[in-house]
């Protein structure tokens, strides 16, 4: 393919002089994939995983056909089997520490605007958002003086001697990473999780705890005490010299050593960090959580464990990602495994004893790291609409199963499962972010939970527990408030659309509390295989490289009038699709109940550039057009065409702080390819 002249805005940051350079970029198939991709028969793709255009074929319509109409009867008083109370920040993000400089920002004075907007969307609905910075790369992360890392960067990888399946290079970071996190928290209400390196225990490297307590303080809500210890033997990190084995009791002992060393270190003067530990984070590879619990772990360390945790991916794609020699899985052959409800109930069944145990010990349990498949996910599955349904059903099933939160993992450019991906560093001046299906799952989950902290979730086993059409009831303080309806099937004929007939009982009997009308928001695409441009109530983050983190388009919330005689509300769910039914009028909507909308426009900076070269008709339709003035201002609701009902709040940032912006208005222009 002959390529494209790309416009590159070479200097978009405040203080720098904006200018235009025209580059000819060879072999960039990547740039051809910004809209919905064609088909799997396109020329072989050679770019990075995050923008791979391969699409799969949706699984066939099930036979026999699913029953197309089913009843959902809810009760106002008493909800047997409903979950513990959940919060709106149930779904958060787990950012691999080694890519934190691509996702969060370059450093404390260069923060990624799209990241702020993506978090702001969740906060608007949930009140706060949880982000973990960690993962495999936390284990070998060393805090070094900022002067040791060149070019104002906050971390560097030591690529010498990289080993292990997930090939995690040792990491050196400066405390400016923590200042960057602190600066982010001053703009959006992010609560952070960090991790303590655990490969070396004599002594533990506790520097991150001291620095985080000093810089981030109560913005840190947990420190992970070991990441997947049950994989340490397999990955060559245990047994330690002098020991012959490594099991749950050894981990129990290391936890005790950690507490002793932390107390002696002086790095946790208030003892706060020692009360915020997270464990055991087993991957369920060789140890079950019970094997750790049965050492007496939770009682012994009750004062220290703020959260219990596990990590689980339903499967892995390591054979393809790292050429392990194991059979490579053809994504098409496993697509249907991500498109049914049974997948979630069977994945989570082994944890129900643990979540019950956690309740009995007055602890909250987290799914600390998860996504569709470890080692990067599957192309065509993890990055397609089906994964949005998968992630949302999984999130609701975890809530139903009495987890208290889950973090979807964010890797680099080389993975398929990212909720969001920043453009490659050298393209950040002319490309925007790519929003994956899992981000839509997180956004919709925040809205499904709402911001009250008194939300309960119940799997309704609807439609005779049909695995393609699951449904959940969502209660607020014991009263039915919302209904979540799924349809995993792809069938453009309309024959596989289903209709849920909802009624709400009260003391007067069946249907007595059925509202006169309900409001419905749909999560939609034409197929479970579709890549990008999914819509949530008509709004979208677009395709590859298309988003500054704000929803675009006009919000479309449906109103369904209920049948006053039958006392039922019939809500249709297209195949494929998801519907969130708000039992009541506009007051029932949750999208603005968490916090005022705080979105950042990227317009002002791009505009400087645009006026020089770009066709005004491109600008007129581009994302974020119309903002003027200070690049740091929040976008104005009308101008930014962001979500319905946002308010324009004042800016809180410090003048010294600049934000990394992509170039929304240039996206359209950059795509003009000469073929
Ligand atoms: C962040 O990076 C920019 C650009 O490289 C640099 O000018 C700035 O000094 C850095 N900030 C810090 C706090 O190092
Ligand atoms: C990089 O890693 C290698 C192998 O582990 C080690 O020998 C070397 O000292 C490291 N370099 C730095 C700068 O840390
Ligand atoms: C932002 O980061 C800088 C360090 O570069 C620091 O001086 C400043 O205090 C930070 N601001 C906030 C609000 O944390
Ligand atoms: C449930 O977990 C507890 C705590 O680990 C354990 O003692 C008990 O045996 C488990 N029960 C079952 C049925 O697995
Ligand atoms: C549902 O998913 C599970 C695994 O996730 C798979 O084993 C099962 O075959 C799938 N069901 C159908 C009908 O495809
Ligand atoms: C979740 O916890 C509640 C309250 O203890 C309980 O009634 C319910 O059965 C639990 N759900 C599951 C799936 O274990
Ligand atoms: C960006 O970097 C990659 C890898 O180094 C290189 O192949 C590509 O040509 C660069 N693109 C631009 C626009 O500079
Ligand atoms: C929900 O809980 C969080 C964390 O405990 C708290 O910060 C927030 O204020 C609570 N929200 C409401 C509406 O009470």
C-alpha cells in the first residue's frame, strides 16, 4: 500500500511554538485501519497488536432459537440472594507499571489529557475511580534519583537479560511518577493501588512505600503484598537460595518479615501503609485462595489487610504472544467462549467460598487484575464489541458474587485487550487514543452501579437461565432501581432480538410498583466482531486513534411507556446488544450522580496548528472543535459535544502544569491517504 502524507504537528505543547512538518511515512498499514476494518482477508497486518484490523466471524445463531420474550418479576421488599452493597467505582484499571509513562503521562508536568477524560467519565458516574499502577513490572521496579533517568522521563527499562514468559524488563522509576499520580488526583478523583516488589525479601525494597506515603498520602488506598506468588516457582523467582520449596506458609512468613521490616524502616511513620496491604493475589495457578487463608493469614494479619485479592484471566494467549512452543490458539475457535453467560458463572464459582469467607472476616475481596486472556488477549476477540458485552457481564457477575471491585489490565501497544491505548509516542502529535471495548464495559458498569454505595446486584437467571440472554436486577437500598439486559447473539435479521417484560411488585401485589415509563440506554454495535465505534446511548469514542477520551455524538436515551393494565414494561434487546433499564423517569438516570463532569478539551492547542493548514470543513466535524482560550480549561458542554448534562466547572490545575494533548482536529486530516 502506498502511503500517505501525514501532517505532523511537531510542537504542540504550551510554551512551544506550534508548527507543521509533513512527513512521508512508509509501511504504515496502521494508519489505514482507523475506521471499521474490512475483513480478515485484508493484506497481512504487520503493525502492533493494539491496532490489528483482523475481524472474526461471529458465532452462529444458536439452535434451537432463544425464547424471544421472557418475564422479569422484581420485588420491592427483600431481595434474597442479592449481593453485598457495591460502589460505583467497582471497575477500575490496572496499568502495567512499565507503561505508566505512556498511559498516565510523560511526567508530573506532562499529563495525558485523554487519560484524564477517560477517568473523569467514570468519576462523573461513580464519584471516584480506582487505578492500580503495578503488575509484573512492579516486582523489579527500583526507585532511583530523577537525575539517573534522562530527558525528564520518569522511568526506564533495563532490557539487558530479560527473562520469563511475560518478558518483563527490570524497571527504574523516579519519584516523579508519584508526583504525576498526585497531580492527576488533584484533577480527577482517582484512588491508587501500588505494589511492593516481592522478588527479594531480605531485605524488601520498601522505597516505593515511603515515597508514596509522602507524595500521595491518602490517595493510595492499598499496597499489594506480592503479585501472583503462586507463579513465583514457575517463573524462577522461588525458592529463594537456601530454601527447597515455596508454598503458602512461606508466603505467610514473608508477609510477617515485610511487616517487621516496614516497622523498622521509618518509611511508614503513621503505620498507615501497614494497614493497607492487599493479598494474597494468587493467580489460582498452583494455590487456591483457601490454601493461603487456611494458614491463618487473614486472622493473623487482620489489622494489616485492607483488602483480600485474587487475579484471574479465563485463559491465555501466551503461546502466540511468546512462542512458548505450546499449541497456538486460533481466536476464531474460541470466540464463542467469550460470548455466553456460563463462561462467567463457571469462572467465578471457585471464588464464591472465598467471597463468603471474606464477608465472614469483614474484609472486601478484589479481582485485582483481570482481562480476557493473559499474555495480551486475542486479536478479534479482546478488541471487538463482544468483549464489551463479555466485560460487562463479567463485572456484574463479580458484583453479584460479592467481589468488591475488579481492575481490568492495561498493557502497552503490543496487547489486544487494552481498555484504552495511547498512540505510539512518536505519533502522539497527530494521533489520538484508541478506546477499546473494555472501557465501554467499565463506563456502563459505573452507570449501572451509580454513586450511592448502597447498590446490590442479583443475577436473575432470566429467560430460563438462557446463557445468551442474561439479566441482572440492580437495587438501591433494597428497592429495584435498574435492570441490565444482555443479548450475546449476532443476528441482523432481528429474529434473535429478545424482549424482557419487566414488572415490579409491592405490598399490593404483582406489578403494583411498576413504573409508568422507563428510560433505556443501549450499548450497541452491528456485530460482536465489530471493531471500534460502538455506541453507548448513541455516543461513541470512535475507532482507532479517534478519541480524546470524551464521548462524542448526541446522547439518545429511549423512553419506553409501560402497560398500565398489565403493569409491565417491555424492553427489547437487539442481537447483539445490552440495555440498561432505569426504572423511572429522568431522575432515575445515574450518569451525572457521581460528580460534575470534568472533561478537558484538547481544542485550543490544535486550533493554533489548524488555522495554518487544515480545511475548515474537517474542523467543523472534528471532535472537540470550538474551544478557545486556555488549553487547560474544562470543555464547555455545548462546544465539546460531550455527554448530556455535563456542567462546566472551574479549572483547578496549577499554572506550571501542562497537559499532553493529542490532536483531535488533525486526526481527520492525517488520514487522508494517497493510495
Ligand atoms: C517533563 O518532560 C518535559 C519534556 O521533556 C520537560 O521539559 C520537563 O522538565 C519534565 N518535567 C519534569 C518534572 O521532569
Ligand atoms: C541491567 O540488567 C543487567 C542484567 O540483570 C544488570 O547486569 C545491569 O547491571 C543492569 N543495568 C542497570 C543500569 O541497572
Ligand atoms: C505536580 O508535580 C510537581 C512536580 O513536578 C510538584 O511540584 C507539584 O506539587 C505537583 N502538584 C500537585 C498538585 O501535586
Ligand atoms: C472455604 O474457605 C475456608 C477458608 O479458606 C476454608 O476453611 C473452607 O474449607 C472452605 N470451604 C470449602 C467448601 O471449600
Ligand atoms: C460458553 O463459554 C464456555 C467457556 O468460556 C465454553 O466452554 C462453552 O462452550 C461456551 N458455550 C457455548 C454454547 O458456546
Ligand atoms: C453474596 O452475599 C450475600 C450476603 O451475604 C448472600 O446472601 C449471597 O448469597 C451471596 N452471593 C453469592 C453468589 O454467593
Ligand atoms: C515511530 O517509531 C517507529 C519505531 O521506532 C518507527 O518505525 C516509525 O517510523 C516512527 N514513526 C514516525 C511517524 O516517526
Ligand atoms: C461512597 O464511599 C466512598 C468510599 O468509602 C466515599 O468516599 C463516598 O463519599 C461514598 N459516597 C456516598 C454517596 O456516600
